[in-house]
């Protein structure tokens, strides 16, 4: 019997970047967006444009103390994302495949959840002046899961920075994401239910996801293993 260790690895699925040069993976905390984005980057040699949460000096304090640190937390992320996207806009998007794990248009979603009225007005003024600099992706993959599943995943991974996140905040965030993507139409959208799918870690699930991308027709499609 052949030694499995000597067998060649399965080839990756056909590249989705033949159709979509710039893909963004989105979803609430615990959905697995960064893990899937990294897998797409590693599998196909794409350029990564990933949020650096660890660089935000206000984030852990926000998770512990809430609104007291909400505005600096939000503005830091906004400026960080704008800088990453500004750099991306200056490159030739046709010369390389790009994968991101954040969509700038969803940034106000967090602001509406965390800022008071005066802070939100200030944030909106800054956002509206900066957001036109962001390039539009060719495809958005929205990873969704039930609030209970998201809460369980965040608790299971046990990151110290996330220890102060309340279950109520995670549930509010999941609901806000659902409302946002229900009306989203700025780019083609694939909605992936991750209750029974783990494309970031399962080779089979990843291959199914990529094939679903390649088969997409129209501007909105759904991928749900339960149906």
C-alpha cells in the first residue's frame, strides 16, 4: 500500500481570481472572515489586505469599558482601513489578485452601534470625506452564522483582547450585519451560511466554496449546506 505521506497533495480548485480580481470576505466577529481570507491568499498567491486589530491601542479598552473608548477605537480603524485601501487604489488591480477581510461600507455599522449622537455626527463627517477613496471589490463573500454560534466561537477561541466582549454586543453586531447585507448591492455578493461549513479549515468545504464562486450568475447568490 502506498505511503500517504508520499502521495502528492490534491491540487487547489480552479482559481476564482480569473473572474474576480478583488475579493473581500466579510462577516461579524467569529464568522471566520480573516481565516478564509488568509486561505485564499495562501492558496492562490493573492495580495492580502487585512485588518490589523492588534495595532489598535484602544480596542481592548473599548471591549472592557464600552462607550468611553468607542470614538477613538472607531476612528483608528477608519483611518487604518482608508490608508490600506488608498495604497491599494494606487496599484494596478488588474496585475494581481487581492483579498481583503473588511468592506469599508460596513464601517458605519459599528459606529451606529457604539457612538452617541454627537460622536456619530463627527464620525459621519470624517467618513464621508474619506470613503470616496476606497476601490470597489469585484466580489464580496459574506460569512453568516446564528448569534449563538458566533458567541460560542468567540468564547472558544479565548483571545485575551476579546475577553471583554459581551454576548449582547455580539448579538447586536450579528443582527446589524444581517440588516446591512440584506440591502447591499454595491458589488456581487455570495452569502455563505457557516453553520455547517468551514471553508477556512476543511479542504472539501473550501473546494465547494470556490466552485460556487465560479458558478455564480447575477449579483447575489447563497451557499448553504443545509439546503
